[in-house]
C-alpha cells in the first residue's frame, strides 16, 4: 500500500504545475471548495507566476499522460470543476511527442509475439499520431492492405497505475471534507476514470468496441467504422483499416473538396443520436481529430478507446427528456427526473418544472450560434445543487459527448439547429419504442415468457407437495422423459398460449 506521504508529495508536485498555469484559482475562489483544500491550493501556488487566464488543458498536458486522461474525464464534470475549466479541458486531444521508432518496433514485436516483418510488408517509421497511451503508424500488410497500427507506449501501464492510486486516495480525502463534496461523488468519478483507462489500455477491448459499433450502425450507412484486422491485433497492438479522408477540423479542405458541410453536420448528429438513444452504445470521444470526411459526404470515426453505454430504461428517459425540451413539455421532463430518482422525492415537481423552463425556453427555436445544447447543459448543472441531484456518471459521459458533437457540428454548419435536427429522430424512436404497438409487443413477450415457465413451476410444486401416500419425488429426469410423461402439462401450455394469441389478435382488431 502506498504511503500517504507519497500521495501528498505527488499531489504537491502536480499542484505546483497546475499553479504555474493558473489552474488553481478556480478552486480557491469557489465557495463550495472545502476550506482545507483552499488552504492547500494557496500554499502550493505561493510564489508561482501565473497567467492572467487559467490554462487548464496546458497544465494537464505538462503533468503527463495520466493527467491528460484525467483532464478528459473531468471535462465531463462541469458541476465538479466549473464551466470555464470544462470548456478549456475539451481542448485535450492526446497530442504528445512520439516515442522513437526503434522502441516502438520492439514494443510491437513483444505485443504481437512475432517479428512485425512477418505480418507487414512496410511500416512507416514516422507516426501519424502520438497520444498519451499509444502511437499510430501507417503500414501495409503482407497481402497488400493499407492499415493503421496502434502500439501501446512502453511503461504506460505502470505510470497510470501509480497515478490512479493517488487519485483514488485524494478523492477519498475530499469526500470526507464536506457534504457538497460527497454529493458530487469524486470517488465515483475516479472509479469511472480507472475503468475507462483499463479498457483503453487493452486494445482487444477497443477492437471489440469498434466491431460492436460497426454492427449497431448498419442503419446509418453514411457513418463508417473501419474494419478490425483481428489476425494482427492483440492486447497491446491494434491493427485497423486505414481511413483516407479529410479531418472534419479542416474546414477549408472540406470546402475545396466539394463536401456538403450542412449534410455532414446532420449525418454526425443523427449518428450520435442513433448510438446514444437507439443502441445505448456510443463513441464517447468524437472530437474533430477522430472524425474524417469520405467521398459521398460520409463520415468515418476512429479511436474507440472511450465508449459509453446506457441501458434501455435510461435511454427511454433520455429520449423523453429531449422530446420534452424540444416540445416545451417541462412538466413531463420534471416528472421523468423524479421517476428516475435523479431528484429526491421531497422536492416539488412543479418547482423543478419551472426551473427547467427557465433553462430550456430561451433556447427553443434558436440556431446553435445563438443558443446551444452546451449552454442548456450549463443551465441544468446550475440547478442540480438546488434540488440535491446526485451525480449520474453514465449520463455525465453522454452529456460531455453531446457538447463535443455539438462543437463539431457547428464547426461544419454554424446555422444548424440541433433541436430541429434531433426532433424527427427522437420522435420516431419514441413512437417505435413507446407507442401502442411496442407496448403490445412487450406485453406479449412478457406473457409468453410467463407461460413458458409454467411447466417448470408445476414440476417444482409437485416436488414440494407430493400427493398423499405417493412415493417421494424422483430425481430430475432427462428432457426426453419429461416430455413423454408430462405431456398434459405441455398441452395445457399450448392451450393457454393459443388463448393468449387469440386475445392479442382481438385486442389489435378492436
């Protein structure tokens, strides 16, 4: 176990770097910061020359790879670090100096378990990208395919383990300092960060995520996911189809190449909505560096290390919340928050609806260049404290991705109205998933599952309550014997199933 002294030393060292970039001023000035933390921040920054404007992203970049990933996680928590810090931290895109190719080649050999020359006919020594966890080299396979080879940086696993150990210790200390800190759940934030990082450090998981996302996005043919080369991928080396397109960040190049920028923006928004609402599995790092325009106004995504997942119940709530905000039905949005348990029951639904109206009404019908979803989320976070809303980690990652997608979309089309773009998709999904046809189908499935369980229920009743004077229950029989001697039970189930089917048909006809 690491000594508290070691944790304090690491925190002081990192704090000094944050102070030089002016990143501790927000902590000092926030009235909700626990007094011990405020005093520590003043001590750490003593004598440091600070810029006029805090540079949060630069500070995390200077500390190192683990801090970069932590900064990206904190970018999902404006309620924890503040709006200004959140906006600046969104600049973090893992751009680091590259590792020399000789070291990377040895890491590639160790990760693949064989000489790279047996798998690739050519590997470019200059990387096309160098990030906090890995760097990427363009290559050609022995069968002539262009691929991108992502290699884990040597020593990165040990560095992350040390940093996460200290982050967990610090979060535990922070939660013990105030009720407000416990409400914000910093330990849960670090735990999410740890799980995300462990997934990112295992490239087989990233490959599986890319494969799963590709399957779920077949309904959006204009959003492309590159194919994984499983034969050349391991836990520490990922080989994936090369994407030859124009980054969405290069607006001038997109215009010169004749791309329809408003269409690209709409494609991006629809793809995100399908991932988040229809599938519940979404790419959670959709910044401009990970998105490329392809011929035919298609978009390709790369880097599947950070993925988000939300269950169907949360997706239904999300769709209803978005639909309520789009249509101005704030009462229903408020009720959903209470039904989901996001707002404690001792609060008043009508009061919460009024607070939501104050956030949503000024933004309806306006283009993003005037009012945005990002600003809406800022407003929503401002009312969480008043209504004792506990942090929901799975939704925080989704919210961060929404802001990121909005930024990319408005970079392509400043006049896009995300409400209008989202409305048809959200409306159709709600009709399909929550309409009368869907409710009937769900009920039939539930009823048939219940009926299918009747034979087992009868057997268990007979085993528990044998007939008077009968012999003790025999050991479980083989399946074919159960069918032979228990035929009357299955006939009963068949009759009940048929009756249920007739009832359902009559219900539909009426």
